[in-house]
C-alpha cells in the first residue's frame, strides 16, 4: 500500500522540483541568521495592543483613587430628623452605608449616630451650625 502511494506521489515531486529548481538555495538563505533590531530600539517601539490614551486615563484614575484613600475621612453629622440622619449633606436611615460604614443606631438622647464597619465602631455627634447671617438693628450695614 505504501509503495503504491509513493509511486502515485512521484510525478508530483518531479513537477515540484522542476517548478522550484532553486529551492535548496532558498532554504539555505532562510537558515542564515538575520540581523534584527537592537534591544534599545525595541524598547522605544509602541505596543500595538495597548491604547496609550486609555492607559494614561487608567493610570490617572488609579492615582486619584490612591489619593482619596490616603485622605482622612471626615464624616460630619449635621442633623437628626425622625428616623433619618444627615451626614455630609446627604440623608441616610438606619441600615444605610456611609463611606463603608453601616448606620447601626441613632441615639436621640446623646444626639449621635453609631456607625460600624466590621469590628470598628465610629460614633458621630451632632455639631452646632454657625450662624450664616447677622441681624443688624437700625444701623448701616
């Protein structure tokens, strides 16, 4: 069976060798080691698979997030009304999350709110607001 296959393919090999008489020379040329780019030049090339603009935006966003994490968190309890509290100009109720903390309890007597995050507890107390206006009687302002 193998001999018949070889005999059948023999004419194809003869045609291929006649079509490409210099095939051995071409193969030898390919085997010769070619000089490529230097490592310095390769380092300077742009990566075609990375969008430089998107990469810069991602890096900037990560730097901003790191700065935000490093900044000290200032939570300020501004008011308590019924079952809701106002912290940093936003209204929340018991069970809501504020900056990673969960509001656990509103203490009306102490005018405070208890926040928890894992084992860490934080208590915010109501602060007095400064008057933003002055009443002036009968004189020039």
